[in-house]
């Protein structure tokens, strides 16, 4: 039997809204805005220690759509949770947040997030990170969360 990532009676948070952005489930309907955000930020998104790092330089919109479909299905099946970060008017994708089960160390979840390159100077990445840490602590039922590349170096994470 596969261990549940979250309890079956846990109500998955659907939306987080701040003065600067909205966080909501990523769906296939977001493909155009997501693709544009990913491709405009691809150099900042790559894990420097992973030679096969996502996103590929030549990723197509069809490949992005397939990724979004997989994330959407994982969300519905409660296996992992991917959120898009959008402007409050939904006009632009500002980044993403990924919440995955972890098999490393004593962590029960690992969380990755990114803000698009054009928003880095505005401080969105740090604001998003601090907001997500608080939201996860208050709204989710995890005991020990890892933030690879942030609280744990990529090198340490890759060697766990």
C-alpha cells in the first residue's frame, strides 16, 4: 500500500492571495502564460548541479502542456501539489510553487519555488519564499519540510 502524502480528510488549500500575487492550482489552461514565464526565466531556473536540468533550452509549448497535465493530475490525485503564482488580475504568470513528498532524510515534504527572472529585482522571489514558508506552516500538516536550494544547499541535497 502506498503511503498517503496528505491525509484523506485534509482539505487542500486552493488559493493564497496577497497584495502582490495569487497562488492557485496550476492547470493546463495556464500553458501559454506558464510557457512564456518559464522560457523567459530558463537560465535562472536550472539547477547548476543537474546536467539534465529543467527546463530544456528548446522546450516546446507541447512539452510544457504535458508537464502541466502531469502536475494537474498529481494535484487531483493528491500525490503532489503545483501552484501557479499569478498577478492578481491573472494577466501574467510570476512563478510556481511545487510541493512534493520527500524520501530524503526525515523530511515529509520538499518544496521548490521560483519567480520569473523579470521579477527578481522587485524582491518577488524572497517575498514568495517567506510567504510560502508561513503558509505551509499554518495551512499544511507537514512536520518537517525541506526547501532545497534555499535552506539546504543544492550540493547537500543532491548528496542526501
